[in-house]
């Protein structure tokens, strides 16, 4: 009684804590009972209804999720929902709707939980008697092939709140069979026939006039099949995907390419100057110049006059990425073969304009019997090589003038030696049929030459990274005095190291550029990781990938970090800042392009096209149908498109996609359904007339 009479008890800390605990407990109980929804109601106690003959018994309530199985990892990783979820109205077992009051009553689970779904797996039994999903499909699944007539319409219904509207989209027709390998800016016959062949002008870009561009779907050849997956595609491809035998007839004896049975081409790995194989040839170069460390300081290479790109194909296994280029000439399908093999390549020519790559892009430039007269017009073509070659980089030339002793060839060698000396290149080694030069690291040699030496240094105001429809210049591009471009980290560290040339990019940045670079890399790494985890990108067997608005190359870097066995061509639109120098300093490849025009590649050459923020920017300059038709031209049947863009362009893009026979799906981003951006995923199927 003395304790009960103690007044200090009411003010003690223990009493205060006890009272607070009681108050919080009652509050949570009240909120849980009255504010939770019907499907997740917090049920603490329930009472059975009293009957007339027995009194009710208080019991502990059972959670509605009792005895159910959940895949927690799938819930965590599903950052990109398949479709927009809609609220589902609760119903009774008899199919009638549940009233609002009944919806909050405790729901008891069935006595026996349903069995988990059966996981079905398909594959073939390999030679060891084990099941494998690594098998080759010879023909398209009939469900992935569509009959596509010309001039028809697609009827669509769209539902909005309180209304349903119907609209019709006119389908794009299939082009004529003669256009199945059509490259609009390289096959413009009207413009090409007016150009001279003396300096190769006809092999440069001559795009159709406005209103005369591509307005149909380029068809695949008859018998087209899904490409042979990498790495097998390095050694063989389907005949009907590139049904041309001229290279077999012309170059079969040089181990370029051969016919394998009735339905395949094989690639022995040789070339005109290395008929015993590219691997042996690469080993010879490394022995000649030990400083040429493939996969370390030599990461990005340009192969000029590449043939079927065996040089670049075999460098891939040495952690070297090679841009293989050749004109669309008498060997017009060499670039098509290269891309079908899964090797980076583009149609391009040394003629009268700068190539679409930045200055100091390549650690090594290679020419093996590339049929280019480097000394013509005071060496203007070799000056273009010099512009693209990194300070301290190497030029490797394998050609007859190097080793043959005929008078005409010896004169060509002397001309080449004289020109490279005036360019301040150092002849590092000449052995057999290979000669290797090294470009200087700075301008000191150029400045110490005699006055009037040809070619001169370019004007200080010349921008060596300005390449879009810019004529070649008969001058030596200056090396930056601050050493930008020359001081890059070895691979693979250079992939995530902010390069010096980041500071020279013309961008409006409100934060430190290095922080912007790192933020972009982190952003794309997280997104690509979610694609791999939730959308199973590794199962798609992606190989040839294009990022249509590349920025600093963060998407391509993320593909490497997530161990996707694919290469990415980073396209930098001319409408934005030229970030190509940064992309090449990271050890990646890319090209400048205007998406109002056609791209310089063959049809059906990419497995995946990625476009982030492209259409919301380019629609101010270009017709969106023009860009989408070009995407369809270069995308393989069975390929995919990922468009991440603002919501206000998605309706039009979906309409165009359907008119082209694509199968579009609109997805939310990881920010959720109320974000201003969406992801449009499109599948391209094989269309038949």
C-alpha cells in the first residue's frame, strides 16, 4: 500500500516509458485495423461467430499469406514491369462482387496450397548424352515469320478514360527484291554516275534528295536464317544470308573465304598478304616491335581495305577492337561478310573527304595490300591517317613495295619513305613484307623542319575532330601541346578512367566533367545490369550492337562490365556535342552521324539498336519515320530495338513500329509508372510478301 501511495511513481521515467509503449501499441493496432487494404489487412485476432448451441472461442488469426511460396529474388529484380498493372476488384467464390464492408473481413487461405508451377526446359541431347540449350536453329519459327502485303492498313483501338478511339495506320510496303542490299547514300545511282572515279569520289556518301529517300521495308533474301552465333560465326556463316560467290572466285586461293557445302561460307582466317592465317601474322608484328602490346597499350585499331575482316576478327581474342573499313567497290560484299561474321565493320573510303572518326582515335592503323596510293597529291591520304593516328601510335604497311625489288615498286618505296620522313614518322622496323612506322608524341619535330617543307602544319584554328562532310586537308594536324590524347591508360583501366580530352568537349556542364563521366557510367551500368537480370539479355546471344546516341560511351562500357559477349558501335549525332574523342580514349569505337540521313552499312547487320533520348531531340530536325525506316533496314530479322525516351514521342513511335511490322511493347522505367520516360521494346520479325 505504501508503493501505491507513492506520488513520485507517476512522474518516474519508468512510468512514462510504460505509458508511451501502451499508447503506441494501441495506435498501431487501430491504424492496422482501419487503414490497411483488404488484401493486406493486419489481422491480430478474430472471433468465430457464436452459434445458438455453443459459445464462441477466441482464436489467433492466420495470415492470408500462410503456407504460400514467393520468389523474393524475382520481386527484387523486376525493376522493369512487363505491363502496367491495373487494380483488380475482389470477388466472391460465386463470382459476385464483394461489398466494401466484406472486403475488409479476414480472408482464410485454402487448406491445401496449390502445387508450384512446373518449370519446363527444352534443348537437345549433345554428343555426351547431356541436355543442352546451345543448339542452332536452321529456319525461322513459323510464328516469327509474317506474311506482309503492301498497301494495307492496320486497325488499332486505343482506350482512354470514358472513350474508345479507332485509327488506321498505313503499312509500309516491302521494297523490290533488287533493293535487298540497298545502302541509300552509297547506292544513289543518279548522283554516283556524275562523280569521278579518279580520286574515289563515287565511293563516298551521296544521299538521295529530300523526298526521295527510303520509304519501304528492305526485304531479306530468300532462305534467310538466324545468324550463326558468335564465336562460331567468326569461322562460318549461312550462304543464303549473303548469297554472293564473287569473293570465293576472286580470293579463294588467298584463304579469304571458301564455300562449305551447299549452305555455308567458311573463313580460313587468311588474307592476301597473310595466307597462312591472321594469328601467325599478328605474332610476327608483335615480335618485330615488342612495344606493340595487343590488348594493353594497343586497344583500338583501324584496318584499311579489310577484306572479310579476318585481321580484326582474330584481334578480338587479344582484347583489341578493330574498326574494319573498305569501300563498296568490286568486292562490294566484303563489309557485309564481316558484319555477318560478328566483326565490327563499316563501308568507308579514302577519297576526298575526312573519314568520320576523330583525331588521335586509333592506337594502330593497318594496311595490308589495301590498294591505296598513299603518296598521291603530296600524301593527302596519309595525312588523313596521321590525323586519326594517336600520338605515339603505329602505322603498319604490308605491301609489295616493301619487299619486292622491281624498279617501279622500289620507286614507290622511296616515295613512301620520303613522305613519312617529312611527316616525322620513325621507321621502327622493316622485315620481310611488313614495315612499321611510329608517329611522334609531340610537335617538336614538325617545328624543327626547314621552312617551306611540304606538307605544312595545319592552321592552329583547324579543328581535327570536325569531320562531317569536311574535305581532306593537305596539312599535318597538330598534336595538342597539353598532351591530350597521347596519355591514355592501358586497357582495361582506360575503360573507366576519365580521359584528359573530356575537358575539351564542348558541353554545358554544371558539375565537374569527371563527375559527369562517372555518373553516366554508373547510370548505364545499373540499367544494363537490370536488363541482364530481368530481361535475360544474355540469352539473346547479342553480337552486333549499335548505340544510336552514345554520349560518353557509358552504355557500351556497361555491356563490357556486365560480360555480354558483344561489341557496340557508338554513334554520336551531329546535332549534339562531339564526344567521340572521349569514346576512343576509353578504348571503344564510334562514328559521327546525322540521323536525318542513311547510315553507311548493309541491311540486316545489327542484332540490337539502342536509342536513349534520340527521338525527342532529333524530331526537331528529322522525320521520325525516316529514322525508324533506317533502323528497320539495318536491323536483322529477329533483332530488337530498345528506345528509352520521353512519353510524348511514344505514341507516334508505336504507330510507326506497327506500320513496319514490328511488335512493340511499352514498359515503365525503374522510376515507375508516373515517370516522364518510357522504354519501347520492339521485336522485328521476318516479313514475307
